[in-house]
């Protein structure tokens, strides 16, 4: 009976760790894409360069919800708009509540 409980607990821990790692991978991917977009726009790189146009086209769906903000299309730094920088700041602030949590003791 004891081994069955420990096996279930181990499976639950493994699923939890997998979910955490997948969540971190998705967050890291989104943060990287938005950071690269902001860097490209702040440096005002031409969209005619294929790598720049690829970065901009991949990151457009992430930035799209922020374009409904008032004055979202106003350029703030270089070609970076308020919508671009808002998305970057939100992604930067997203993990802060998790960093402030105390670890669970078993």
C-alpha cells in the first residue's frame, strides 16, 4: 500500500515539474520574441531585411491585443511603439508574483 502512494505521489510530482518546465519554456519563448521585436524597432532596422521581417511577423500576434490601447501607435523609442513596449514590460513583470511566493514545505 505504501509503495502505491509513493508511486502516485511521484507521478504527480513529475507532472507538476513537466507543467512548470513547459510553462517556463513558453514564457521564455514569448519574452525572447517580444524582446527581439523591441530591439529591432528601437534600433530602427529596415523591414526589408528578411530576418527583421520574420521577427516582426512572428511577434505581430503577440502585440496585436495591445494595439487597442489609446495612442498605442505612438513611437516612443526609435520605431518602437507604446504597444510594443507595453507588451515587453508586462512580460517582464509577469513572473514577479511567483518570485515573491514562499516555497511550500512538505
